[in-house]
């Protein structure tokens, strides 16, 4: 148990503020896309060749985003930062920051044991349920075990839908 706790602590990069946790980048999703590209390219009779370039491009994209994007958990909110710090949300404006109390539900796909994507819905306006929410979907580009644990601890395990 002690070594497990130490491993979890080491997987988190602590900033100056002890309440603020910046999750370490993780490249497993990039590596899986690269492996799929190589497997497609090596398929017999060239059958996988049409799939290899798009999978290779996806791998390169995921690798570049894992390097540039950080999931940050502070005492009151989840924030997604790029290498230059906070950025305007391209779709709706404002920072990519969501208070834990405003997150109506969250899920990991395909599962929390193998999280490739993280989904969460934030309450928008005066609505109180998930039906009045705006959804967000991100690839898991950081330490998946810490991401799952922090969502459950800070957002609340009761808001988990899958």
C-alpha cells in the first residue's frame, strides 16, 4: 500500500501551491496509434496501406498535444492549459476552466480501467441537471490513473456515469 501511494505521488507533478496538481503527460495513446499505423503498413498484400498514413498522422498529433496540454486540478476547479498557459476556448470563448461544483457528470471511455477519452458535462446557466449541460470530450493525454482518481475525489464519484 505504501509503495502504491508513493507511485501515485510520483506520477503527479506538484507545483508551488500544494492544492494545485498538474498531471504528468502520458504518451500511451500516441504509442497505440503509432503501433496501429505500423501494423496497418505491414499488413499482407498492402491491405492496410490506406489506413497507415492517417493513423501515423493521428499518432503525431496526439504526441504533440500530450507535450503541449496539461490537466490541472486546483482546490476548486479543473483547468486545461497549453504550453503557454491559459487560453481562450475556441468554441465558446473564456478559459478552459470548470469548477468541480459545475460538473454535472463525467465518464471515461471505453472504461476507467482503460481510459482513452474523458467526458464531462458542465452545468450551463441556471440548469441543475445533465440535460442542461454542455459536454466536453478530451483524449487522455496525461497519467490516466491520476486523472481517474482526481475526477472521483474532486468532482465526486457519485457524478460518474460510466
